[in-house]
C-alpha cells in the first residue's frame, strides 16, 4: 500500500493523496469549513438518541497508536447502535479516534466559520447490515461519522481520564492496549439529549477518501485542558517525530448543502 502523511508540501502529503488514492481528488471530500449562515435549518432532522452509548457490559475497548496517524479506540462486543439523527439506515459503532494539533490554534479537521479547534473526535459507525468496515467504506452511505470539536478548559476534563491514563502505553506506532470499559456517553457534551449538529455528505478524511460518509458535526464542544492535550501530543508517529497535526486541510464544499438542527 502506498504511504501517505500529513506533512503539507512534502512527498506523500495531503496535496498528493489523489495520485495514489483517486477519490481524494473528488468533489465531495471532507473535512469542510462549515459556514453557519449558509447551513439550512431542517425542521424534520431529529436529534440523536445516545442511549446505547451507556453500554459497558460485554464491551471490549482496545486503544491503538494506529500507524502513527492517530490514537484510535476499537470497539468490540455488545453493539452500540446509533439511533435518531435522521440517518437512512441503522449504524453501529466500530471505532473512535482523534485529530489534534501541535498547538491549540490548530488540530480540528472541520472548521466552523473559518475557526479551527485544538482537537476533533470522530465516532465511526457503519451500516449495521454490511459485513465490515472495509465493505461499508465503499458502500454509498455506508458510514456515519459523528464529529465533536474540543475547546480548551482550565480544569482537566475527568471524563477523558479512563482513556488518557493508558496513552503512555501506546507511545509508538502500532502499540495497543486493552482499556477498562467505561460508558462512552461520559465523553459527550452534557446536553447530548438535545445535541444540535450540522449534516452533510462527504468522505473519509484520510486515504482512500471514499465518498461514502454521512457526516454529523456537533455544535456543542467537549472540554479538554492544555495538559490533557499534551498527552495526545506525547505520542509518536515514528521514532523521534511526535504525532501531531494529523488533520487534513479543508476541502471545497462545491455544490453540497449543509443542513442543521439548529434554528
Ligand atoms: S475519518 O473519520 O473520516 N477520519 C475516517 C478515516 C478513515 C477511516 C475511517 C474513518 N478508515 C480507515 C480505513 C483504512 C485506512 C485507515 C487509515 O482509515 O478503513 O483502510 O488504512 O487510518
Ligand atoms: Zn477522523
């Protein structure tokens, strides 16, 4: 498989992804800069129901430094179905991962009105009836990714500790560690019952950039302290290069429309 990286202007960087991964040059790519004034309010777009995000019994969580590209938690066991949100099928959680910057002023993949954020969480769901992620990512509407932006807070966000306390054990690419299970709902913003979001049709934000993702980006932020961000920044992408700035530049919206629950 051809290599790729996030180093702008270098060999294998985002400007070159389309050479080995044709879809990365498509017209429905992600991430995007969401212009809130242009987003169309949809009175029929329902909120998500995160009830299943409380499940802990029969769950296996594996934290992985995924090829030096991201920190990812693989979700296995008792399925978490994502309900509501006006999705065209039923979706189940497969993994979640993060994108972050070397400094607070960058890190998120999506922008809102030109503003970026220090980190972004992606909860990756696949259509329940498809065999696996590799099948789903090639299937129209095969994936539903729910994105959350982070906002720097003075205090530590204790809800992130069940995850962060294991990061010293995945410092290098492909290291993985079994996590003690915790309710994933704990990571979400407090108002998860009435979570406004932006919705558009786009792509995987990494190669192979397949245009099969229904994106939902929450308008509510997750809090994280500077020292907690530094735990992410302490990972490595190779022997002596830190894993930081693992975000793709924003892509043109082209003819797409962003809809929203926010009136
Ligand atoms: S994201 O949520 O759009 N950032 C996203 C991006 C890529 C994947 C899922 C969600 N999927 C996997 C592919 C693998 C690939 C890997 C690279 O990304 O299934 O084939 O190697 O990290
Ligand atoms: Zn992602």
